[in-house]
C-alpha cells in the first residue's frame, strides 16, 4: 500500500460517465417522465380535467363558459356544432369555437356545457371508485396476505364469491339502491364492490414479502404487526397499489357510464357521459354529434388513464420483458 | 385427478351458494316490490297486496326469505314474479339467447386474441407489436354500449344499404389492400427487401380478391363452392400439420390431408342429405366426422399417432365447417328477399314469426348474432391479446427455451412445442375470469340491440323492483360462470400437474 497520493487518479467518471445517486422516488419519476405514452396520457387527462372543471365552473366557482348546462335556448342552424378546427387556408372556416361548439340538443341546450357537466361527474365518480376500491382492496389483501390462517381463507373465499358476480350485475343492483342518493354515494358504493383484483394483487405481494429477511428481522426485535404492515411491507407494494389504482379508475369510468347507460347509474337531474349517450341515442341519425361528443370524452378519459397506468407500471417495475435472441 | 375434480365441484357449489345469498340480500334491499300497489286506492289493491306478500314472502325477514327461496330452488321451483307468472318459463327462452351470445363471443374472442398476442410476442417491438399494443389500449378504453350503437348505425344500417348494389369502390379496395400489405409487412421479420416483397404480395392478393368479389357481385349472393372448399381445407390441413408436426415426419400431414380430402370430396354427395337437415343430423354428421378422422389419424399416423389424430380431427371438422357455411350461404338469397333486403339485423335475437327450414333459421339467428358478438369480441380482444403476449414473452425468456434452442431444435419446434404450450397454461385462468366480464358486456349489448335475453330480463325486472326474476337471471349467469371457472381450473390442473398435486 502506498502513501504517495500524488499519483492517485480521480477514479470517478471514466469516459464521462457520471454516476449520480438517486432515491427510489427520483428513479421512478425519471422513468415515468421518459415514457412517451405516459406523458401523452398525463397531458390528455390534465387537458380534459381542466377543460371540464374550469369551463362551466364547479359548485360555487364560476367558469369561463357563458352558457349554463341546464338552460335551454333558441336553436341555431338546427343545433349543429359550430366548432371548427380547419384553418382558412386549407379550405375550412378558420379555427374558432363559435356560439355552440358542440352543437345543441333538440331543446336548444348548449351541448358543450352539458358534456362538460357530464365529464365532471364521470371524472369524480371514476376517481372515487378508484380510491375506494383501492383502499378496500389493499386492506383486505394486506390482512389476508400478512396474517394467513383463517383470516386469509375467509377473505379469499369472499373474493372468490365476489368475482363470480358479474360486476355490471351487482353494480346495477347497487345503483338501484344508491342511485337516488346522488352520484357521490353511488361512487362510494361501486368502489365497495370492485376491490377484488386489487385485493388479489396486494395479497400476492404480501405473501412473498412476509417471508423476506427484513420482515423476519422486524419480527425478531418485537415490532408490532401494524408497524410491520405499514412501515415495512406496504412501501414495497406501493408500485402495485398505485398501478392498480389507475386501472381501477379507468374501469370505474367504463362501469359508471355503462350503468348510467342502462339506467342504474347517475340519474336526472344529474348527468354523466353515459347518461348523455343514453338520452340522445335515438337522435343518432338526425343529430349524430349528440352521440359523438360524450363518447369521445369517455374514450379520452379512459385511454389517458390507461396510458398513465402503463407508464407507472414501467416506472415501478423496469424489468423489461425483452426476449433474449 | 378425480379427487381434485370432486374438491373443485364442492367449492364451486359453495361459492355459487354464497354469491346467491349476497345477491339476494342486495336485491331485496333494492326497493319495495309493493310500491306500485300502494299508490292505487282501488279496493282490489289490498287483496293484490296480500297475495303478492304471500307469493314473494315479503312478511318474513330477508335471511328467512332467502332460505325459502333456496328450498323452492332445490325442489326445482324458481318462484313467481310480481304478477304471478312462473319465472322458469321466461328464463328458459332468455337463457338460450344469452348463452349463445356469450359463449360464441368468448370462444371467438379468445381464439383471435391469442393468435394476435402470440404473433406480437414473437415480433416484439416490431411495428406490428406497437400497432397492436396501441389498438389494445384503445379497445380497453372503449365503452361497450358506444361501440354497439356505432356498429348498429354504421355496420348494419349502412351495410344493408350498400348490399343493394354491392360494388366496392376502387379507392376502398386500394386503401384496404394497402392496409393489408402493411400488416403483413410488419409481421415479416427480416431485411427491408423481404418486407417490400411481403407488402407487394399482400397488397396484390387483397386487391385482386376484393376486386373479383366486387366485380362478380359476390356479396349479393355469396357462396363458397366446391373448388374453394377443397383448396382451403387442404391448405389448412397442410398448414396446421406444418405448424404442429413439421416436415421431418410426414405421417401426421398425410393423416390431416386425407381427412380434409375425404371431407371435401363428400361435398357433392352430402348436398341432398343436408337439404333437409336439422340440428340432430348436423351433430350426428359432426360426430361421424370425428370418428372417421380419428380412424384416419390412427391408421395413417404411424408412430406419431398422438399428433396425427388431433390434426386429422381438426382438419375434418374444419372441412365440415366449411361445407356447413357453404350450405348456409346457399340460403342467403332467399333469406335476404324474405327480410326485405336487410340481412344484417339490429333488433332482437331472431326475426319475429320467421319460419323456414333449418338453414334459413340458422342464417337468421347468425345474422342477429353478428353485431352483438362483434361488439363483445372487440372489447374482449384487447385483454386476450395483451395477456397471451405477456405470457408468451415470459415463457420465451425461460431457460428451457434457451436450452431447446441451444440443442439445435428448429425454431418452429421451440415456439410451438416448448413455448406456446406452456405459455397458454395461464391463459386458461384469464379465460375463466373474463367470462364474468363478457356477461357484463352482454347485459349492455342486449340493451342496445333489443335482445330479449337474460340481460334485458334482468334490467327490466330490476327497474320494476321484481326480485324473483332478477334472482333467476343471476342464478343462470352465476351458474354458467362458476361452471366455466371450474372447467378452466380442471383444464389448468390437467395441463400443469403442479396445481393438482399441491
């Protein structure tokens, strides 16, 4: 061993490869923001969200759109949409919103305001379904996976039973019970019945993590079960939970709109995207825009949330499934 | 294995029992079945109310009511609805329509989805794979009811209008051909020269076929014909045996070709038999096909009987299926005339008061099934293709696949025998779980297409707060799902011995 430090080369950064230490969260964020699909999804979702909540305002907050979603008016140009996105030099009528960008229904209601109201309710219901079902599913999965024994068998049999019931069928019955109590209560109830897939995933994670050495070490020093679950195991399953929460949101919006479509979801005077489609379905031939706009918004919301979920999955679990050739 | 099946059977019935209990309580809480009578002030209302309370056991607590319902069920009595009609007779009609829809959609969706998924796994990160991934995301986000309404408008109404003068415009032929060429070129793996050739061939074949169909007014009176059946069945037999058995040992291929050839040559002699067919004779013919193909596979298969027999049976059934389709299409012309030139149906599961021979009735229900099935397939396709892609990729990364390649097996053997067979094992569970989802979709599609199936019966009774029919519908759906799950579990245990031994 030499004490001559004069000749010691700086070992860091050979060929310009700087090594930076990053926390787990920084790694995940970096991977997420490098995922093109996820960024597209995030931008699309934020756009729809901001458009829906600022345009007609929410609750006491006023919006920048001047027409209400409830009132009717005089029908201009048979209620055709006035939105134009083709610039004049391409032969269109220029980029402008016009008086009624999404057109009007047969009573002269402004369809833009109506669609925005539907989008607000659908987004809120979907987010609430996602939150509630993830919470319930996580609790059930964690209890079953950590404690094993009779708790696990009871909870997993319950999950098996719930999986047997088609979600739309039990959702319709729940909607029949809760539909009159407003969309928020409906969302809560729907969340309570759609936790099965989250519970199974979380249970699987807990089953494998509880056998790991760090859990054994924690148990050996007498850590309480609650602390082990919340401080030791839960942070390691966070990725799975967040990803399944986004998927629950996207299936939540499809469930809510389908239920509203068959008449067991959001009821008048409240409106939602699915209910708009149901209301104006018969006008498909004469006023097709009444059918198109809510559908496009449902797809935009579900698609953007799915892309965000995919990006999060890749960010949390970067093991790429590349085939070795 | 028997013990496993017995255990699984017991668990399944308990699960169904618990599910009916949950549903019963929820349905009982969903409203007051007497509401419509309470509003009436006629003197009969009191008597009617008393009768309904007695029939629906509304005077006892819900759990007691459930046991009453269950006891009746074990006696084979599904109870009565609000107006006193027996539920079982309504249920019988609704069940056939819905189960037809659900089973066909599940099987077709799974088959197409798995094919797409496997191809995109084998061509990972190709433009085909990226395209399929994107399409799957879009399909995941599509609301069923929206797709169904769109199909009704654009596939049915406008397609029917088009059928009056079935000429495909040249620009449509061009677009479709370019698209087909691009798809084939993106599946092709290799240098750009090969890709270009693939594109050219795909483009040319599609364009020529479409042009020929359009020019000969094929869509006005479609049919397959003997030469087509012969060529396609022989080609399919050869293709399937190339995939499964390869060119090293030709006995399985001989068996498959023989089975397909015998089937196709029977085309002409079968026509008189088929002209007054019914469901039983068709099933009998299918059984006969299986037996003959089995014998052919057994005699021609030599040492490779275990491959030859399934191949021969597959080829025989495929040929039989083609002949069946051909015979059904022979009824097309008179059928379209009888439904006023609007063959693609949008309402219901059959034309009301339609009468005709077996082929016309079959064609009628096929045309009614077309759109709802298409809507359900489109939704299910995404899931199946994603799962089979993921599962296939996982298997392709296993060490035993590398070993198989390392010992010099041809790529076909590695993929079909080592990877595909193991990759499909987890798909059985997905198929089982997905079945409940298809039922959910069926409720919505029935609403759009005005089917009088389980879904329509369910929504109508639930809206009218009529608990017994709701429970009847759920019982059928739940039983179908539980049985399907059980079959999938048994298949899983059969395919993967680790499951049944643990």
